[in-house]
C-alpha cells in the first residue's frame, strides 16, 4: 500500500509519501505482544540508512535523465527489533521513523536555477521528498540483527536544465515527525550531470608558518593553531591534524601533520613544526642591601639567603660571590649572584653588604645611650663616647681604647643601679665589640 499526503511545516509545503512495505507471510497487525516490542528510542538507536546507490550503479548522468536511488535501512544493533503497532492518521502501522531526502549542488555555486523558489531549503540543500517509514510482512514483525529494509528515493525535479557539474544526494533518517534538524543518521551519494570530468584535484590545506612557543613548565606548553582546507568542488573542509590544536607540546620540535580528503577521495597532506623552547632566565630572589657590625679589625662573618626558581627546571642554584658565611671587610662589598637553567638561560643580580667600623658603631652606641632616660649618668656616658670618637678621628687608637675602657667600667659599676641589667648588658656588648674592632 502506498499513500501520499501534503504536510505543511513552517509555511513550507513538502510532498511526503507514506510507505508501507508489504511482504509474504505478514502477520495480522498487533500480533506481537506489547511486552516484546521495541520502543521507538530503541528503533531509532538501531536503524541506519546505508548503501545509497543508483539501480544501475551509474555515477554520471546527462541533463534530462531521471535520477533514481536505492538504499537500505539496516538494523545495526546486535539484537532483533520487534516493531510495535502505532495508530497513524486513523490507521495502524508498524512505524520505524521518517526519511527525508535532499539534493545539493557541489562547487563554488550551490544554486540550481531550474528548481522553483518555493521548494524547501536546508542551507544550500533542496528538499527532494520524504517518507514516514513503516514496515509490514516481517515474520513476527521482527527485523533481525543486521536485517535490511530496502528503500527507494528519487529527485522529482526535471533535470533538463540542471547546470553541468557535480551533485550530492542526501538521505536522512529521522524520528517520526522529526524537525528539520532532528537527524538521527545520514547517507549520501555523489554523481555528475553533463559529462563532468572526474575530480582528480586534491584540496589545498592552509597551515601556519612554523611556530615558536615559550615553555610554561617542564612538560612543555599548550599550543593552539588554526588550519583550514579548501576544495574546488566540495568547498571548505575540516583538516585532521595530529597533534591536535591546544595539545601539550613537549620541549623541542614537534611536527604537526594534517590531512584533508574531498568527496572524490583525493587526499592532501601538509605539515608544520611547533618548537617549544625555554628562553626565559630563572627568577632570582636576593636580599635587599643591608649593614652589619664588624666584630674585629678584619670585618665580620656574614650569612645571607639567595635562591632562584625556573619556570621549567623549578628550584635552581643561585651562585653568589662572596659566598654566604664569608668574612666581609669593613666598608661596602657588592655580592654578585648568578642562576643558570638547563637551557643555559642566566639571571644575574647583586646587593650590597655594608660592614660598620668602629666610628660608625660608636655613633650607634651614642644613639643607644641617648635613648635611655639616664639623666647625669647618661651625660657622663655620652661624653666618654664622644671622647673616644675624637681620639679615633685623630689617629690616637690607644687613648680611644682607654676612653672606651672607662665607659665599660662605668657601665659595669652602674649595672642594677643607674642601669637595668638589660641596659648594662647591651651597652657593654656593643663597647666590647668596638674594642675588638679597634684592635690591639
């Protein structure tokens, strides 16, 4: 049985054929029990249109030729499908979905001027028929795994005025009353009209120039790129590239290989290199310049902390001169540091260590004394330190030492009296250190 009705959808009128396939040994409608039937979702998941072809295996036609096609609706699941009975427009059918066919003209100009403007479109595709699909006559209304339901389709426009060129016929398998884009699966067939020579020209792949990327870790770097392909017949194509864009590229050079194939099977190959390099120097962490008191005439042993971190290598040694723990002479010393990563990128930095001699330390000690509320005792101690400064300034080291020894003696005598133990200990330690700096 074959019926035909007109479905108006979205202001678009498309002729749709309702096809019921008849076969020997058909069971009465509803013979399969409700418990054993497959759901529409199971049917949609299993059925696929395949093997789209012409009855005569032709792929080249002349203008005016009728365009007839055959294809199969195949149960691709591993289990049989038991088709349920469904009421449809006042009758009962074993529905399996719907099918829609389209005609597409390939190449830079997709228009087919002889097809009326009222014909439905899907992008540049022209609607070419549809079918609400039902099956009858299957033993037990069951389509076994791998079972095939033959189908047919045709281009129902006159091809008399079709432009010479390449064409593609599409068949879409859809749910019952599926919308324009509710496509479950598709099959297609390419053919020519008007003696078009075979397409022997591969697509052209547009790849970028070689890319240099900065490493962001020891793993390399995430690198994105853009690649496109264009075919004279099929138009824009999506190339297949490996490694894919956005992948992690290791340190060193990696070749990205891209391929693109057109509908005629012509394949194009292209490649480019992505080099991930570590060109950034490590980051040095150094102390700010600082001062320390000399502990002898030679200066002072000074310790400090210097480190470096590299974005690829992680913790990196910072080599400094003079090294931490060295004896720094009185005055200013510049500490120079260098850190080098595995890629031989170097970072350099420096800071200054100032070692205070006896005159500076006496000045600091005067400030300390003046900071204590000591009254006349404070004035006496202050004067002794000023005298020590004057003796040192005039080169009288022995008198300077005697004046400083008098200061130490007075501090010792006032411990626990005019001075708290803490004050006396701080003043005594500073004075003894200055004596050591002045030397014998």
